[in-house]
C-alpha cells in the first residue's frame, strides 16, 4: 500500500494546474445548466451524472503523479506526441460536428477531407508559432471548441449556424443575444467530453523540444506558409467548391453544413459572398448614371413630389407585406363558391390598386422584403443569393433610413421568430428603431399555430396609439398567418370556407383561399379603424410571393412560358384616409414600390429613388428572371433588346449600392 501511495500522487497545489481548475469549473457549469434547464427525469439525471463522472476522471488524471507513466511517456515522447498531434485535427472535426448533432456518416466519408484540411491549418499554424506540441494541442482544441460553441449558440438561438456575414455584424448580434436562454443538449455534452479528453491527454504529454533552434522555427514557418497558400488556392482559386457542393442553401445554411460539414460549408459561403462585378462596372459609371437621373433634384428646396396630404402633414405610413398574399384571379379564371377578397375588391375611394411582380415563388420572403425596402431588385444580385443572410452586414440605406431622416419613427413587426432571415440583426442595420416579434405578443389569437393577421394588425394599432407623440410613424408589418404548410383540413365553418368549384381535388388551395378570406376581413377592420383617425395615414398592402399551394394548378397548365410569368404576380393595394387620386397600375415590380410610396406621400426622395422612378417609366417590371417594357412586353433577363443598356446601368447602380461597399456612393442613397 505504501508503494502504491508513492506511485500515485495527486498534485493540486501548483500554478501549473490553474488551467485544469478552469476546465473543472467549466465542466461543473455545463453540468448545472444541463441539469436545470428542463424537468429532471431519470434519463436526464443519468446523462448529467455520466458527464460529471467522466469529466472529473479526465481532469483528475491531469493532476495524478504517476512516475512509471511519466518515465514511459518521456522515453517515447517523440512518437506519442506526434501521434496525438496528428489525430487532434480529426478529433476536433468530430467535436465540432457532434456539438450540433451532425453525425451523418456520409458527410464524414465524402467530405471529411475538405473539412479536415482546415483543422490542420489551425493546428499547423499554432505549432509553427510555438514549436510546442502540448501547447499546440491545448490551444488549438480550445480555440476550435470556442468557435464551435459560438456556432452552437447561434444555432440554438436562430435555428441556423454561423455564416460568414454574421462575423461582420457581431456587435448587433451581441446586442440581441441577451434575450435568449442558454441550453445544452446531449450532443453538446459529448462534444465537451472530447475537448476535455484532448486537454487531459495534452496535459500529460512530455515536452520533447525546449528552445528549438532558429532554423527549426524557420522551417516550420516556411512549411506552414506553403501549406496555407496551397489550401487557400485550392479552395478559392479553383472550381473545387463548385464541383463538390451542388447547392449552397442560403435560406437554411444548416442543410449545407449538415451535408458537407461545418467548416466546408462555412468556406463555401465565404466563396459565395464574393459577387462578381458586372462587366464594364465602375463606381464612376454608377455615379454618372445617378447624377444624371437626379439632375435638378438636389437643388430643389423641398424635394417633394407626387401627392401631398390634405392637412399638409407627413402621413403615417403603414406597410403590410402579407405572407403569400395572392389573388387567384390574376393567374386564371377560377370559380369559387364565395369571394375570398370581398372587402379589398370593394375598396375604390382614395385607393390605388395594381399588379406587383416579385422575384420568388412559394417562399424566400426576405428577398421580396429586401427588394421593397432597398429598391435593389434581385436582378442586380448574384443568382440564388439571400441578401439578408449574405450582404446586409453594416448600416444600409433603405426606405426606413429615408423616412428616419424626415423625422419618422420606424417600427418593424413580424409575429414569428425574430431570428428568421436574421431579421433581429438586419432590421437595425436597415434603420428600424424598434422590432416587434412573436415574443412581444401576449396570448395572441392563432390560426394553424401562426399568429393571425387580425392579431398582427391589432399590434399595428397598439403601436400607433403608443407612439403618437413621436411624430410620424413608419410601421412595416410582415405577417405569418398564411404561411405554407397547407392541407385539405377544413379550418372554418362551411359558410366561411372557400372552395374551387371546378377542382374538387385541390383541398389545400381551398384552405389557402379560406385563410386569405380571413386576411381580407382583418384588413377591412384595420381600414375602418384608421378611417376614424384625424392624422393622415397611408396603408400599403402587398404580397411577398404566391403560395406553394398554387403549384398543382400550374402543373395542369399547358402554356409553360405563360406559367413562368404568372407565378410572380401578386396584388397590391394602397389606401389613404384622405384624398388621393384613384388609380390602377397594370404592372410594377416590387423594387419600385417604396419609391412610388414616397412620391405618393409627398415626401423627400433620394437620388436613387429618383433614378428608380425614371427607370420605372421605361421598364416598369424587372425581377430575377425577366423584365417588361412600358408596353408590357416581356424579355428574359439575359435576352438582348433595346432596353439592355438601361438594364445594364441598373445592374451597375445596384451593384454599387448593395455590394461595392468600399466605393459606395453614399450621397446618392441618403437625403442631404
């Protein structure tokens, strides 16, 4: 027994073990969070205690004095240290994927190499700097774990992992992080045990090289530099990413990451952010176009255009982008048992209606949102990109900034998760002063689990009442009631259920149209409330895209070319509680709508707004797929026509506004 005590000695009163104490405290923190975050069950307690037991054993092992083990490890230090240095990148790779629950064997088999290469870069860099294997493993593993922890937290808060553009808005991210609750999963515990295992092993290794000679340091640095240059060239200057990753899912990056690995998916998103300049683009050319369009506008005393409110006051602007709002009559003559938009059809006085063209069908709400707020069509951005996810990374001009500069208080409302499409980060950058999301609704009325339009519009009224003293208001409300996920289930009474007369098999279309009828009722109630208000108010309602429910109807159409045009039509309605000239607009794309609204309200406009309204007169529709001339003739976006110069110039201006952040011509996008 005495010999055993001499052979095993627990060393704990040495400064060398401070990192072990820190790791011990962290493991206790993880244990406590996991244990208390949900109702305690036997299985949960067993998992928590298992984590605590293994982590304690690993960290205690760091402080055990085992002379025979130390002697053996010192004798074979070269091979033992080299072995663990080699396997550390792979274990770090497993640690990162395990943390977010990505244990897809196919991903590890097919794309493991393209992830592993980057983990080697990290460990190789640290080793070249320190020439110490123990510290390389410890520091490299801890740094990768911390990066993975950030990715994990973003994932549980937002539902998607970290993407490159997040790194450019980290301050905004920190400002909203306090509103979320920390939680850990079983996968997180397993990942943390990998960290502790690598830490404990590295801690017990014997130093092989002390004070290595300068030539060894130079060799290590030079070899790392060569390796890093090779890796960066292979990933960013060849077709590797395009050949290996078929589709980068910008809407839900978690699918890209789970299919290809976290690091490979992240690197692919970096590559995707490098949008190519349009051929012939220069900031000087963009300035020439904007300056010409705005000639005489800047020198104007008041810059006002369009109609002015009867009271000569700045009107409150209430904009509703209604989820999947679409009039079926715009795509065909479909008979229904009852009208699904009776109240909107009955609006005539002080009302402007029209057809709006968007760039997306059945989804991608944020693209339409971006086009409306900024005036940048998806036609000027890279194909399949998601601006909110990729490009809005700093304060950006928008309808909100133009209104803010004229004394407006800007409120965004979205009765769903604030993290969707990074709205919690993007809205402040676009100039909104306040963001209301689902967490700000108390016991709301829901339909199919979504907060109803009636409830969403009640929030508009509530915010209007609360902020009357702030001056004119701009409220931008993105609804959720009619979101996809339709079925044939009857949601309302027989009298309130809309049915297609000639297509009995399309029950999901019936459900959608019945939901639309509820939206119509809610909008009518909103109109009636503001009809009674003395302050001037303009309400704009438009759809973000057609519902996916229409897909079945398009499948039975014979004219595929016409189908592709019809898919992108949605209605819009503008109503004011004061006199405005009634009108019907045959065709307008959503990128012009905010400029049109500013002119209608008699407000000041920017040079960019002025340019857009002049372009609208020649090309009233331009989206990601096609454009229309003033005779409503349609041209594919890639087709040559007499309007190619105007389209090309719009791409120059749009590129400067959205993507060329170093040379952005700020003075043309903001009021003076």
